[in-house]
C-alpha cells in the first residue's frame, strides 16, 4: 500500500477522532469533555470531506460541532452541576474494558477484511449537494416539514417544563 496524501489525511483524521472520543471519556471536567467531543465531530467532518460528501461534512460542522455542542454547554452552565471528582476505576476494570475494545476491533477488522462491495459507483460525488436538495425537496418534503414541526413541539415542551420548574422553586421559597 502506497502512502498517498489522502491516506495520510485519513490516518490523521481517524486517529484524532478516536483520540477525541477517548479524551471525552477520560477527562474529569464536563466542559473539557464537550471540547473533546467537538474535536471528534470536526475530525469526522474531515473524513466526510475525504469521502467527497461535502454537504454532509458541512452539516456535521454546523449541526453537531456548532448547535449541539453549544446547546450542551448552555445546558451544563445553566443547570446546577456538581463538579466533584469521582474515584478512579480499578485496574481490573480498566484491563477488562481495554480487552473488550481490542476484541471488538479484531471482530470488526475480520468482518471487513475480505468484504467485497462489487462494482463501485464513480460518479456519486458529482453534484452531490444538488442531488440531496432535489431528493429532499421533491420526494421527502413532507417528512422534512414534519421533522421541523416535531422539533418545534419539543422546543415548546422544554420551555413549558422549564417554566414549571421555576414556578415550583418560587413556591418553595
């Protein structure tokens, strides 16, 4: 296997995505965990760019790295979060977890090593954003609009629940 720029970029992005996930699981402060998660999201967006899925990469950055991460940070900062350090796990548990991760990686590797996808389409990346727009706004316009209604209902419901909590706290005082 030759070391091309695309392969090198894949290796760097994959390692940074995995590293961000590992950091997110091992850091102590919640805000640092969210920053590690952003790092993972941006690395995954880079992997989408390597797959010629620019639209999905932009959506990944806008939705996950932007909106969801900001929402998580606001949720952390606006709630009463007890930032106490918990005790570390035992060495036996860490060895068990690492063994499980290695077993999973070996199973995935063996599953995809000789996988044959048949004839690959070579023109999928041509005008992919235009193709997604045409499909989304012609065939799937009703589910797209229903999704926006469901999100609006969830937003209104969360506001109602938040106001109800504020009223109950005011009554207690």
